[in-house]
């Protein structure tokens, strides 16, 4: 039985879901095949991804493929109550209420897992953490699962190294169809959508500090520069730092960047990226946003302890006034700014990411004898999605002739 805030919101949610369905052609192609073949018939699929319209569409497509789908959010502030109600009205068991506390969030995850899933689709590793710990009793039917994010894959690989991964998992984030587009272009656009909508401030002419220059950080930095910002990148990896330099960005440690920035965006997947010594030297009225996974990249709890006053400035902005009189503004509680204060990645981007999820879940359903380890997405899945997306956009590419293939596979010049 679904747990949502208010089923009276269902019509609004269904409209949002239908809107994104019109802009997710690759997933629609997969849905058409799933309707005919029913690859998930008799299987239960538990999904924990940000509960908004694109995720709802993924859940619906899996249901059309014969699955019994149980879907929840992966962040309490990114859940949209009308979408949750809309999805529940479409027959998908949905467990999501915006803004619940940490215990409420875990309770919703647990409710989702009570179905004893065969397959899990995770975003950040929270379902797997529960299935490997507090909810082990619900893991008895597990065939395997798929993980959406860089952060989640790091957690899975740590479990694999320690021998405590509860089932085989596919590293969806590492697929070309996912990280090239979702991480770079999705995060690049949606992070700034969230920041700009929330603050109603200009980006051009400001100094933007981007912490982390992986695929997500590349997108955030690129879009900031495109809007006229002066971009500084902080990194721990020398080659990513060199890459940022060669793309025209200044590179320095956070200790040097802290007094210079007007807007800070963390995109690392790590904790304690911006901490009290940085807060102490920041400008008055800086903006602090996180576009990584968890709310620990900006040390908000430490900032709260430092502050002599904390007050809401606008919706999704909390101002913390320090003893030196300067106010630092934290967006969306330090959670994912693109989802907690926005609508997440564009539908066309998530079309590719969720196409990977759908096909990777189908791949898991057909395997036997997999070890409990993290597997790459099969190359043919990437190829299929790339070709489908090109066709949907009306684009074509060249193909190698047999002679060219032989040339490329030969040691002869």
C-alpha cells in the first residue's frame, strides 16, 4: 500500500509524468519492447532514486515490463509529493513524502524493501546498505541490482572489498550513456537551474569556486563560465587539476579559494570539503551549494555551531551570521541543490540514464551464477542506447567498412 502525502495531488503529478514522457524517446522505445516481451514478469523491483517525474517514468516503464514496482526517493528534499501521488495512482507502489526527517526517510526505504525484491535500483547505495544490515531479512530473493551514482559505486566497491556486498550490482554510473551526459550536461545545467531559481541572483561577473573536477564538476564549471563567471577549481587529483587548467580555469587549494569566491559549488562525493577554517575567511553573503550526493560536503552542522544567528533568507536559503558579522548563505540545507531546490536533470538527459537502468535491470534478470561484485554495464547496452538516442534526434553517423575494420584490428600499417 503506497505511502504518500496526499492522493488529491495525483492529477498534478500525472501531468508532470506525462510531460517528461514526451521527451524521453529512448526509454519509450524500451517501453514498447517491454510491453511485448514482459521481461520482468513475476519479479519485484525496488527503486530508490530521486522521486520526481523522470524517476516516476522509469518506474512506470518497469511496471509495463511486467515488474511489480516498489519505488521511493533517495533524498527527502527531492521528493515531489504530487509526483508520488500521481505514480501511486498509476499502479506503482510508491513510498515518498517530501521533507521527512532522517528516521522517516529510513522508514520509507524499509517499507519499499518489505516486498522482498528480486532486483534493486539504487541511487547512492542506501537500499544496499539496509539490505546488507538492518533489513537483511528482505534480501532473501535478491538477484542483483543497479547503482546510479559515482558516490554509490564507491560505497559498493568498498563493500565488495570487505566481502559484504549483498548481491551482484551493475555500475550504471560508469556507462558512457550515463556519465558522459547525465553527470556533465545534466549536473551542469540542473545545478545552476537550482541556484539561479532559488537565489534570483546573477552569475555573470561573480567568482565561482567549483570543488571537484570529475564529470559533474566539469559540467558545473563549464556552465558557470558560459554565463560569464570567473571560475576557480579545487581538486585533489593532479591530472584533473591539470585538465581544469588547460580548460582555462584557475586551480588552487580551497584554503586559497575560500576568501575569493562569491558562489561555492561542491561536486566531490566526499565529506568536509568546506569546513570552519574556510567559513571564517569567506566574503559576506557568499552562496554555498552542494551538487554532490550527500549533505556533508559543506560542513553545515559546524557552520551552525559557529554562527551567532541563523535565519531563513528565502525559500531553501538559510543565512548563518558569524561573529565577524558576515553572513554565509546555505542553499537547500547543503543537500543536492539541483533536486532539493530544483527539478533535477533535464528529461532528455535522464532519458539516457534511465534507459541504462532499465536495460541493466533486464540484464540482471537474465543472469545466473553471478558473483557478489560490481559489474560494468555491458557494452552492447551502451551501443543500443546511443543508437536509439541518435535516431530519436534525427541524426546519423558513419559506419566502418569491412576493410576499415580489418585495418584497425591489424598490426600492419
